[in-house]
């Protein structure tokens, strides 16, 4: 960790090369090539059903690509030996769409699980780390609650606390603002920004919330369901100003056509 | 290579204590104890602690937990703490962690309850559970009433699917189990009866036992474990996914749409399964009769026909129809009562099987007593 000159160095953390995603013979997306740099907040955007979440599943090693490669700092995830894969998986944290908290465990036990499995901290230290992580997401004192006893927004934040348990270098968010009210969504965006600044983490976000995209993103890739590939990439704010592709433009302006340029 | 985490404490001018943090403050490294700082505070002359980033400081959340400990010690002793000279990221994270104060009353006190309290609590819970069960049975009865009057919604395709699941799909396991139970009964009887040269009565023993109760009980238990568990898991998952709420808001009573078809399907299929199990059980007895006791097939068949009366068959069928209703009720009840989590579905399934099997045995006892009283 240690925040040194975030955003200035363009050191690639994840590189996706010629990725083709397919379910059986049904090709979802092909020829995806992009790079996520250290300190980026990288947005994966596109309409519903274009394969955003599937791309995320490919990037975190849940689904094997039909073709192409996913490189973590130059190491091909799917070619790597199991020990290397484990090392990569340990360095990433994922916030799933609805939190994916283990319902038979309390929030404290949920956050403690990766710490118990992967570190040899003492029980007391683990409890301190758990309290710290929960406090970071604004859930101080909720250690003994079960996921079924808290609201959807709190589940999401607790899921984030668990994703951050091992101080990951890369944090993945699957639709972080889905199902949240605008204020909670804004707070979560702020939290993502703050985590990037203070942890120096690289963040990959799957979303179609325009407000979030412009508020936090500094790099992105746009997937199109009809073209079956990426049709734009780069800073979303720049895309809005400069991208000539009608699909991207319609998406970024919610289909509200401004006065013709 | 990063080194061990180090803590250098020195008094500066006046009332300040300078704490220099250096080295590797990461998970897996042995942290210095915050006791040392506490010792320096003991004489009461220190009014301020200045935390400062030292040489080669590498850190992760472990540093933050240490700082939290120091901060707790400081506020206990009424000492000010200054973090200006710490890494920027660490300071921001500390600020973030204290941004939302702990909500009052959020933390739970794990009070240990006394023995009497637990007993009382269990009794109250039992009363509530019994009430819920009666409620459920009442609702099902109303739904059946509506069905008889032709007012209930009845999903035909669902009914057919359940018929197949608890009927035809169950045949293999019923065949195997009842064949083996027939075989076992015959074996056990044969050893005793051979002593008296009364081998032929193995046919009566197996025939009556299987047809009157064993066939029904065995199919009941198989169906409880197979279909009852499936009902509970399916309805429980529907409860988790809010599908049952969706039905209710559409004005479709879950009792009529989900419970009725399952209950009727099982009540219809169980007697058929039971007849089939009776047949397989007798076949199992026959195998022992021929293979071990040197009886011939016709002899065995005639003896079975003589000893097993039609009354026995009816009693067996009544048993199985009752079991069908009970197993379906237990499965659906536990499914509908299910909580909204993965572990709740597991509990519902377990509870459905246990309730199903217990009610089968209790029902058998009751029916047996009634038959005895009626002299059949």
C-alpha cells in the first residue's frame, strides 16, 4: 500500500488481450483488448446483456476465456500454475452485486474468514482488523449482525469490507450502485474514490449508472451487444465530448439528443 | 528487504512524546506492543503524542489497527494525539474509519441465559410453532374445501410435473428398498420357522407384514427423504427469491397454487407406490423361499394369497394415502416457513424430513390402535 503518485504512473496492472467470451458456441464478445493501469478507476460499461458482468468473471478468474489472455502484471492467469493463480487471486477483492455475504455467518465472521484462511494473525489482531474494516465502510459495531438482519445497502458495504479484508491491490465492483438510493449510491462512489486515494488500489467497476461513470471513472471500455465487441475506450468524460459513435453517444447522454454539434 | 516493524519513542522538548514508526508494518509481521507507549504516559507529564513516519515505512491495515490501539490508550489517559507526520493514505483511512460513529445500541451484548430461561423460551417457541402448524393445516383445509367446490385455482401442468416427480421417478429406489426389506423379513422369519418345520409360513409372514404396514412405511420414508425434502427446498428457495410474495400480490394464494397440487399428487401417488412396493416385497420373500427354503413358486403364491386378505391391502393403502398427505404437508409447511437465507433453506429441508418421518411413525401407531379397537 502507501499512496505514491497515484494516477500519474501508467504502470499496467491488468492487460486483456484478444479476449473472446463465449457460452458454448454462442459468442458474447470478441477481440477485447484493453489495459487497466495502477491507480485507475476503470469502468466496464454497456447496455444490459452485453456481457459486462461476464467480462468481470473472466478478469477475476471465475470463467475461462474461449480465446485470448488475461494478464496480471505480465502473468497470464490461465497459463499460470496453481500457486501463481492463488497469489493473483489473493491480491484481488471482489464486491458482488448483492454482497454475496455468507448468510450463516455474522458480518464479523464474514470479514474474518479470508483473514483466518490466508494470514497467521492472532485472534485478537483479526478482531481488530475486522472492526477496522467494518468502520471503514461505516458499519462500526455491526460485527454480530447476520446478513439477513441488515438492509441491502448495508449488505453491499459489508461485502466491501470483506473484499478489502486482505488489503487487495485490485478491487472489483459488480454494479455497486444497483439497488441503492441516489444518496447511498453517491456515498459509495465517494468511498470508492477515497479508497483509491488512500489505499492506492486499482479499481474496476462494472456499471451502467451514468452519474457514477462520470463521477469516478478515469478510464473505461464500452461493450456493445450488437457489434459483439468493444466500440470505445478511454476516459468517459472525454468519450462524452469526443466520441462520434452514435451508440456510445446515445448511451452517455441517456438517448437525449443535444443540439447537433 | 523490508525489516521488522520498529517503534522508537523519545521525549522531545516539554510535554510531547515523539513516536517514530519505521520498518515493515504489514500482515504477518510481529507488531510491537502499545504497552510501551502506555508506560511512557504513566507519570502524567506527557500531554501530546506525535506519531511520525520513520525510515522505510511499509504498511497495510495492520498499522491502522495499531494506531487505533494507541488512540484508545491516549483518549483513556486524556492525551492529545497528532498524526500529521504519518503517510497521507493512512491518515485518510483513519479519518474514514472514524467518519461514521458507532451507532448507539448497535453492538450486541452476548448475555448468557439461565437454564430455566432456556426451558421457558423453548416452551414458548413450541407453542408458537404448534400454532403456526395449526394455522397452516387450517389454511390447507380451506383450500381443499374451495377445490372441492371448484373455486380453487389449480395449476394442471404443475400437478402433472409433481405427479411424475413423486411417482414414476421414485420407482427405482422403491423397487430396491422394498425388495430388500421383503428379503430381510423372510430371512429373519425363515431361521425361526425352520426350527418348527413351518417354512411355508414365511409366505404369510412376509405377505402380511409387507402389505399391512411395512410397504407403506418404507415408501413413506423414501418419499419423505426424497420428495418431502424437495418440496421444502423448492418452496424455501421460492421464499428466498420472493416468489411466494409475488404470487400473493398477484392474488394467487400460494396454498392453492403450490401446496394443493403437491399434496394431492402425493396422496394419489403414494397408494400406487405402496401397491408396487407390496409386490416387490413379496417378490423379495419369494426369492428367499425358493433359494433358501426350497419352496416352489406356486406353493408360495398360494400361501400368500390365502393369508393376505383384502382388508390387509386396504389398511396398507389407507396408511400410504395418509403418509402422502403428511409428507406433503411437512415439506410445504417447512418450505413456506423458510427464512430468507441459504442456511434457512438447509434448515427447512432437514426439518421437513424429520417432521415427515416422525409424523409417519406417529400416524402408524394411531392407525394401528384404531384398527385394533375396530377389530380389523
